[in-house]
C-alpha cells in the first residue's frame, strides 16, 4: 500500500503581509470566488482520487493563504468528498493554519468534529509595533485570545514565529520566546525573516527604511532561540522546527524524508510517482477544472539521480542528519562539493552519517543550492 500526504492550498488572506511571497490573494478582491473555488477543489479531489487506489493517507495539511478564513461549511464539503475515497478518521494528523484574527470558538469546534486535530497559529511576534510593520492584521491581544480558544479544543498546537525584524534586538526576541512558551504550544516553528523580491519589505529594505540583521547577529539570535527552546523541553529536529516529545509534524516530516504528496488548490505542488507537478494560479485553476482537466501549469518527470539529490537535501534539513549508505548513486561532483563543505566545517561527518553544523544551518540555503 502506498503512503502519501495531502496538502490543500487555500489562497485567500484578509490582507497581504509585507514580507509574504506565498501565493495568496486579499479577499477584498476575490471574495466572490469562495464558492467557485470550493467547487473546483471538490472536482480536483474527485479527479485525482478516482484514478488512485490502495493508498494510505498519512497526513492532511490545510495551508495558505489563511485557511481559517473560510467558513466551516466549506470544510464539511471537502471532508465529505474525502470520505468517499478514504476513511478520514484513519489519518493521524490533520492540520489547519490559522491567523489569530480568524479564530472563533464555534468554527474551531466544528473543524475538530470534522477530523482536524492540529492547528498552526501564525503569531510571528508578540510585539505590536513589529506586527504593524510586518503588515499583520492581528495584534498581540488577539494572539492570547486565539490561544485560549484553541487550547480549550485542541492539544496539538504549533506557533509560527519570525525573528530578524528590523529594530528587533535579543531582548525583544527573548520577550517573544517567553510569551510563546507561556502559551505552552506543543510545537514552535521559527523562521529568519526573508526579504523576497516583489514584497513591500524588500522595497523598504532597498530604500533603507529598514535593515537586515548582520550574519553575526543572526547567529547570536539563532543560538539564543535554540538554547532557550531546548532548555524549556523542546526537541530541535529541523532547521526551523522545535517540538515537545511526540509532537513532531508528521506532515512536514513526510516532505523532509522524501515521501510522496499530492497538492490540491491553486499554485500547490505534487510529488508523486517520480513526477513533480505545479498547479496554476486561481483563474487558471478554476478554468482548467471547469473543463475537467487537472490544473497543472508545470510537470516534470524526475530522473533517479535528481530525485536522490533532492531527497538528500531535504533530509539534510533534519538535525538527525543523512545516512550516506542510503545514497550510493550520487555523482562524483556531488561528493566533491560535500567534502568541501565538510572541510569548511559547515557539514559534520561522523562515520557514515552527516549533518549540518550550526554555521552550516545559518547558511543552509546557500549549501542547498550549491549541492543542487
Ligand atoms: S497571512 Fe500568511 S499567506 Fe497571508 S499574506 Fe500573511 S504571510 Fe502571506
């Protein structure tokens, strides 16, 4: 039996955050599309699953965008469709991403009844000035209110945080971590703020309205976060992810361990049977499904060697590292690059197992693109 994960992209947000480079649309512009979008999504699920059999679904993840923006009646439709093809109650982990502004008790109770058992809350920071600077719609008061509601319904909650904000220092970062720990989530994801071309924050950086943390400050910040969370009982298991024992994200582990997944919704990605697919944007998506076509914008059949390289790199994100015995057929050039990274102290090799050093983690994006 084949084991896969499912990702569903809900591309709507209340407002575009200044740093965001995900595929998301402000609902002010697109709110008339909710019904049409869900009908297309149901169609996409039907087309995919009627072609497949003998599957076990490991995890389902509603990401975005802001999945918590849409009404629970839409989720009922989605789960009804899933239940025609597999038993949703057999799926171990079903996550929904939520923005604190959209957390309502009744809605989240209904979502729990449908089978959702994990919530990932987009907190980012508890500092109201920075929340405003990042263009978030919520304030810190909303975070505490949202967590109170969520904790009365769910055990498995993740908090997303960002560090490296212009004007932020280690004292403010410490305050964020203290407040996050006070809320007792089972999982914390913490990302270094990135400035992507095309975002407002990127423009602000270019005109020097804001600044980027120096590499030294980033390293201090990262070590500070790591120590604080480990000292508070969290396991550091992936570059940006920490969890309490037994609460590692099943869905994300499937990505990092190279498992297969099907992505539904506009702009989502699929990796299935050695093929990589990308769906088109909302309009392309709706139009394709209207014609009963799957909404692929791109499709690439990957060679075994390319799959091996990608899986190796994904594996390397995990602090547990990569077992070199599993990757015998990578080319000499790849091993040469790897050896250079070991000499530079960015990768540590013990017997036949390798993992990123702390310095390596801090430049991991460069390492991954080098190795590709
Ligand atoms: S809520 Fe998330 S997906 Fe939406 S704009 Fe902000 S960062 Fe992007």
